[in-house]
């Protein structure tokens, strides 16, 4: 936001409501814009005008902050304003009315793998992958796999990526990830209903274990003995609304629309970021980067998280998973985009067996299987295998 302000505006004023005690009550009295602008100028030394971009950070920390955006729109329509805040605060704020139709909302996600490569100064690889020049890429697969494993550890949280790019130090990156997790934990107590906090923490801390199971379906009994859906549904929805977890439901059939066959009682939970998932589970950097054999099982959980995180980038992707009613067969993902359905299997290593995918494609004529694995690109009549570093190409399928 601040970089954009410097590049696009003559002046800017930045206010962080979490650290600026002077302006903590800025909107409590009224929405008199003259008073508000005067208070901003007194606190910052800059009087906002039409050539000044006003940046409100951590807006959820100030009472009636989100509501105030409506009045900037209505009373000062030429005053440019950007507000940022954690969904932990905004999605659960009890005292604000949302300025529906008055504000353009932009959801900001962790960096994708391609954006990670750009941050490393390896953008030339992105262009070749985007062109799907497999012959050329085959000469650089060792490097690309190394970059992929680095991303598995760092994830896409901007501060973590910035630290790794500048220091090449995975331990420093892990410290930042642990700080982020600690901040989330504090926000649970700050923003969630008090009675839900223990259940929130139980769900949050169980996700890495849930994904490391062979059957990655969310199991309430994994939280504690005798746990039931009714006891934890609110906690899961709170984490989902806060943007910290994503819910991928089971669909019973591979027919359009997939939503018509959704099984609301069966789902997987994924974390917002693969790096945070690794930190939450305590995976040490040497275990991931060195490819320790002990780590093979858990790498499957990280790989599925990685693929999901890249698929989610395209808002048109409606993401589900499929499993047979008799539990004889499961697909990691079943994605609908417009009028197309893509059955997807994910492999952490180069094991190319795809029995469930083959059976599903045979049963649903007209579908073509997709497998993401550590193996090179190869194409068959019913299946195309894409290397994991090329998952982002899926948006062009």
C-alpha cells in the first residue's frame, strides 16, 4: 500500500490504528469529515486533499472504522482512501455495519509459487513454465524442484518470503512464521466468542495432523474422544470466515454442477498457507529440504496443501474432492470451472500409480485426468501428468 502511494500519488498519509494511540477514537464521536481530516493532520503533519492517499492500517482495531469508509465515500467522494485489516477483526466485528456498495473489496492471499520465483529473481523460469516448454524445462528440473522445496518451507506470507530472499536463512523465516502463528492465537482470544476459543484452538492445531492421515477427511474424533460436529461447527466456520482455513467438501458424483452433489457432512480443511502449516506441525527445515525418508508421509500433506493453495488463486475454480460411497477410491480434488470438470490426483513423489483416477475417468466419459507429481510432463490418452512446479498452469487449462 505504501509503495503504491509513493508511486501513484503526490502525497500520502499512513495511520496504523494498532500503534497510533492519538487516533484510536477518531470515529467514535461522529463522522464529521472536517473534524476527522483535521485530527489526521494534527497527528501526522499532513492535511489530506484529493492528491493525498489516506492509508488506514489495522482498521478493525478502531471502533466504527469500517463504517467510516461509507462516509468517506458519500461525503468526500474525491478523497482516495485505502483501508487494510485482518479478517480476524473485520469478519467478526460486532459494532460496525459493512459499507455494502460503497467500498471495493480486495482479498489478499499469500504469494503463489510463481510469485515466489519472481521474488527470488527467477521470473525467467515463470515465463518458460507458462509457455509449457517442457523440452527446455527438462534441463532445469533439479533447480525447479529445489525452488519448490524452498517454497514448501517458506510458503507465501510476504514478510517470510522477503526475509528468505534477503537472508537465505530458513531458521529466520521459521521464526517469522511462528510469530505469525502466535499473533493468530492472540487474535482468537481477542475477537472470537470466549466460549469458542478452546474449540478454535483444538481445530486449528489439529489441521496438520488431519492432513497427514491417509484419509484426509476431517474427523471430529481426532480432536478429542467423543467429539461431535455440533460442538465444533461454529469454531470451524469462524476460522473459515476469518480466512485462516478453507473447507473443501466432498462431492458424490462427477457431474455438472458439482454443487448439486455436495456432501456437507464430509470435508477437508486446508490452512491459509503451506509455510504456516509446516510451522504449525513443527517440520524442521533440514527434514524438508534434505528429503529425509521419515518425512515421506507428511510430505504428502504438504503437497496436497500446496496444490490446493495454487488452485484457489483462480476464483472460477470450484474445488471439491470425490470419494466413493463404499470408500473404494478417492480423488484428491475435483474442480469445476464454468462447464468443465477436472479430476485431479496429487503425488508427493514420482509414484505414478493412479488407480482411483483411472477408474473415475473410465466411469465418467468425456473427462480427462490430471496428475500433479514430482515426475516430468507426460501425456496419455486419458491422463496428463504435470510436474508440481507447473501447477499454476492449471489456470490456462
